[in-house]
C-alpha cells in the first residue's frame, strides 16, 4: 500500500495523542530494563550514595567481568537454565504433538470435557500442588536433581501447548490426510509423513512458546525441590549476589542481562511467528 | 471392530502420554492435597487422621484476613492489567509509523525470566538508592527517602504494580488480536456514514471486544490469584504480613514450617476458590458462544 486510506488518516493532535499514550505505556514497560542496565554500569560505591543520580557518571562495564569471579558458578547457572528449558521443551513437544492431533481430528465421546480437563490444569499453579509434589519427588528420589525441576515444569506447559497446536491443526485441510488414507496409508504413517510436515510451523511456535515459558518460570520448583548449587537455574542462582551485609546490585543486574540474552536472541529472531501463533490460538476459538 | 471404534482407540493412544503425565504430576498430587488436609502430616514419619482440625485451626487464626487481602490484591491487579492492556492495545492498533516496533517493545516483561524482572523492581523500590524514591525526591514530591517495601501500605501496592508489569504484555497482545479480528467493513460503513473516530470506538470496537475482555479477565484472574514469585522475591509476604496472600500463606505454613497438613488445608481452599472462578468462566463463555450463533 503506497497511500494510506482516508479512514486511517489522523489529524496532528490524534497522532500526537497516540504517541504520547504509547510513550507513557512503554516507559512503564521498559523503565526497569533501562534502570537495571544503568545500575549494571555504576560502581557499587556510587550506587549506594545519595542523592539519587539517574545517569552513571563514571560508568563502566566492569561488573560484567567481575561477576564471574564473584560468583564462580554463574556460567553454570545460565547453562542449567538453558538445559532445563531445552529438555522441558523437547518432552513437551513429544507429548503435545500426538495429543493435539487427537483433539483436532478425532471426534470421540468425551473429547470436549477431556480438553476442558487439560485446560483446567492451567488453573493450578505449582504453588498449590507443592506439598504433594515435594513428597512425590522425594519418593521417586528426584529431589536435588535436574528432574526435580524438569518433571513438574513439563506438566504445567502441556495444556497451553495442546491448545495452541490444536488450533493450528484445525486449520489444516483434511483432504491430504483423506487422500493418504484412500491410498491405503496407515493412521500412524499419515500422521508422520503427511500431518507432521504440514504442521511444522505450528510445532515450532509451540516449541518457542514452551521454551520461553520454561525459561521464564523456573523459580518455585527450583527454590523448593533443589538445594544443590550445581543444579540451580539462574533465577535461584542470582541470590548468590545477596551477600550477608549488602546486595551486589551492579553485578546482579549485569548477571541478569547475561541471563536475558539467550531468550532475547530466540525472541528477536522468532517473535513474528510467536505473536502470530499465540494470538491466532487465543482469539479464534 | 468398526472404523469409528478403531479411530477412538487410536485417538486415546495418541492422548495416552499426555493423560498419564497429567494424572501423575497434577491429578494425583491434587487428590493427595485433599487427603493431606485431613491429616497432621509434618516432618515426622507417622501421619494421623485429624478430620477437620486443620480447617478449624486455620479459621481460628487470621485466615479470613488473608482471604480478603488476596481478593483485594487480585482485584486491583486484574483491573489495572485489563484497563492498561486494553488502552495500550487500542493505541498499538492505530496505524502510525513505528507501530510494529512498539508492539515488539511491549513484550519484554513477559519474555524475560520472571525472577530477573522482579529483582529489577526490587532495586527500583529501594528507598535510599532506588529510582522511584530518587526521582520523586529530585522533582520534589517526596522530601525524604521512601523505602516502598518496608511499609505494609506501600509494599501492598508495590507488589501489585510489579504484577501488573509482568501480566500486562499478555493482555495487550491478546486484546490487540481481538481488535484486529473485527471486520474492517464495519468501520468503513460507519466512516462512510460520517461517524467520528471516538464514536466508532464506542459503538464498534468496545462491543466487539467485550467477549475477549471477559475471557482475558478470567484467565488473568486465575493467573493473578496464583501469583507467587513476585511477592515471594519482593517481600516474602511481609512486612508484618501485609502482602501475605493465600498462596504465600500456604507456602509459609507448608514449606517454611513443615506443617504439610495445615498447608494442604490452605491449598484446598485455594482450589475451591479457583473452581468457583472456573465455573463462572465456563458459564460466561457458554453465554457468549450461544449469543454468537443466535
């Protein structure tokens, strides 16, 4: 579209109003990141000084180097976070793909209520089920292992995954599958060779959403089910910067940005698909 | 075996991994929570049936206060998220240069690890050195440092604001999608008839996105009611219990004091409230979907 249709033209004060509104909104959304980044540049003694100064006068990237010495396990925490999220994503995709296909294509008795049941899982956060989960993990001998964080993490990401992928699969025309069946292909063969390749973009969206969710929400299980530093994800490991007397805020913020980086890379490259996929799953019911 | 029977069998085979997983990691623990709530389970080995003793003990304490606080906290957080998110969605829908970039910039609070975002807020709320107290002093609104998390009143609102910050991107993107799914001819017809922008918003946009607003409010309500990380990292339910919601209370009793039985009774109360929310949610959804077909 080279020329904007009349209906989309704004008067100057309408345009100004939109930009002002967005400025206020985005300031709220982005302020913590700006402040966090500036804090990571300030030397600690400047941080703990009054009056408050927004801009770092003798800012440097020192904290980004000293943090690795101060908390030697920091690298390990970030790797743990990535590892836990990756394993969760793989398991969720393996479980979700067949389940979503079943809900999208087969009309069996009780499929509606069953789907509702899966979605109801979203109601219960990990916090509500913490006590029995703790006992379960203890019985299975999984406390203080990676599995203590992976096993419950998977459960709470399955329902959204099923929902997103089912919506995607509902939009795939049935004709291809029917043609495959007519040619005598088995159901499993059809799923593997016909459905999966077409559904791949949807599966990718589910995988990204799951990975981001798993990376963002690893706190309560890690806090409760694991006390070994070598398995801690970043969210819990960051507490290492909370010293006895003071919090090393500049290094804490620097480490936070190091931890944000991997998920930001994933996001920047794939946000287009993610937003489209999630909103399609959300609105068209 | 008929064709439809074999199809059903195949469907259940496909569902089996998901079903078994959820049964083991969600359904069984849920049942176990109900069971534990009637016992005196704790760190010790022996577990005795105590009937409703945990519930009686809970209500003799300050539990009613915790319930009220949880509802007030949740109400304000969800309301702010919905109002801010819907307004932002309307603004992001305007076809002005840079809108794609603005949409992407909305998302970071939702993408980054929650704990990291919360740490950043924790610093901003710092009284001596944090940004909020500092800026308000510089422009003369505050005359001395205000440590937001140190007082019950301010800590309550501080945790709400952080919760809004984390939840608002999802609401915004969802509402934006709802606005964009409104057929464009509606606007064009109204525009041809000379309807102004505000009139079109009030008479077309608002009624059309109402179902999505209800859905999102409900989803947001459930998520907010369960909010744990934010309060735990910022205040651990303090100062003096001012931010102790039901989830935090459950955690403190069960995991903090190892009183599994009493903690389970609190978790059961949360489940009951959530089920009531869900019941209303499905009622509302049904009403809307019937309205659509009529």
